[in-house]
C-alpha cells in the first residue's frame, strides 16, 4: 500500500529565494497561485525586463552576458555608462555602475566580478543571491543606465489578479546611491503629486508579470529627463520597514492579511489612510563598538514618533547590514511636512546620540 500524502490546501511564501520552488510545488499539487512562469518572471531580472518591455512598459534596455569580457560589447549597444546586476538578486547586491572601458578594467582588476557576497544576516544562503557575477550559471545583466532622480516603491495587495490595496511611497534617495547608508522610507498620501502615477505603473507591471494572489513589491524610478520607469518587481512584500509602514498607514493586521492571502482568502482591507504620511527612519550605525545610544523611551517621547526599535547595545558591536538591508533599527515617524522631512530626520538622528568606538586597525 502506497503511503498517503498529507492534505495540502495552499502553498505560499514571502521569501524571494523560495518563490519559484513554491510555484513548482503548487503545480505538482494542482493548487491555485502564482504560476511557475510568473514566478520565474518575478525572480529572474532578465525574464522580468523582457516581459515588461513586451507589455509596452517603460523599462531599461538590457543584455545578458556571462563574463566581464562581454560588458564592453553590450555597453557599445546600450551606451556608456551601464548598470551591472545579477539575474537573481536583492538589496542591490553585486549591483554597480560602470562608467567606461577604463572603469571596467579597474573593476575587473579589483575582482568585482569574482566577489562572493558575505552575509552577516544569515538569511540569504538558500538561493544564489550571494554568488559572484562570474559564478552565475545563467549570466548577469548589463543594463541601460538611468539617471535616477527619485526612487519610489509601491506594494500591491492582490487577490486573484485584483489589486485590493496599493501603497505607494518613496525613498529619500535612489537605493543604488545610498548603499551602506540608512534609508528613509515614506508612504505617500494618495493625493500626493506622484502617488497615483507610481501606483498605476506598479499595477501595470504586476499584471504584465502575472500577479495572482499575495503581495507584489515594485520599484519605480524617475529618470531626470525621461520620466517614470519600472525598475523591478518582486512577488513578495517590500523589505525593510515597508510592510510595517503599510499596515500602520492603513490600519490592517499584517500577519492576518498575509495568512488570508496565503490560503486564497480576501483579507479585510478598507484602504483608508490613518496618517497624512508615514516614515520609517532607518538608524545609521558605523562599524565598531557602541559606547552610547539614547533610550527608546526618550525617542518615543518626541513629537511625531510612534515607535522606536533601537537594536544597539552599549558595549556590543553595531549590527552590520548587507546591501540596502540595515540592522541597527528604525523609528516609525509621522512627519510634520514632507517638504521639511530631511531636517526632521536629521533632528531625530541627532536625538539618538549614537556614539561608536571604531575597531582598531589590524
């Protein structure tokens, strides 16, 4: 007698490293959800860009190459400078701009194409996001360089292709320009100048890539002269504090919402914003031993602060991030005015009073 397989009603994940595997399991069990083809389109940047372009959406042109020796030829077609990125990646890992041939030679000599990423988070070893560019079996991307003025995000909560809630927002600076720094992420009010355009383009991108049920995270880029472009999209919630911002802004239970979508149910989302805007101020901390940091109660007593998650302990090393992932904590904050947000953030960070003793040189 053959063993009886356990009853499985749904298979879902919010980990980008497992999206394709989950889709294959759904296919084997004939379960609803993101298809294998769509899962590949969301996780393979070459397939993603091709699908977006085929749908007529504004997206950077690209070429797939397998070695740094091929970059100059691709750049001759796309124009210098070019952006280099892995086909499967996140948090801007192994992503950088190459200005010209001389810069390319400098990067090759420095081992930029052969470097495997170190992961202090311990979360990224299941897939290939830590692999070197030369170690990637299916090659990597050489992409048209966009002169990005502003980078936006938009998380879409989707059930069977219908967008239940769109949460547009922006970063304080384009992520590629702020790697290693602590970002400031702001959920925008729907009446904001850019919010509707960003949400509309994100919806079109999700549809082009085959959104089904779950959360789709889109990065939308504004080029200084060419307007809005779809940067990338993932079949998962946004990283950092974006999901926390979304659930606080629209007052929904995040775990319950993700659980409902995972089992193909419609979650309770009314789409009414509870704040004019909402910001997550990531906490910066240089490498070294923490010698001083303000108490969370002191920060939470400041005007506009909803919550302070400070992951710094006096006498302990400051936790190091990877790519755009920061690990020193964040402050959830209601800004007085988006036009003065930069100064408000500077004041919050000054109030943290972080002091770090750098490590001694070897």
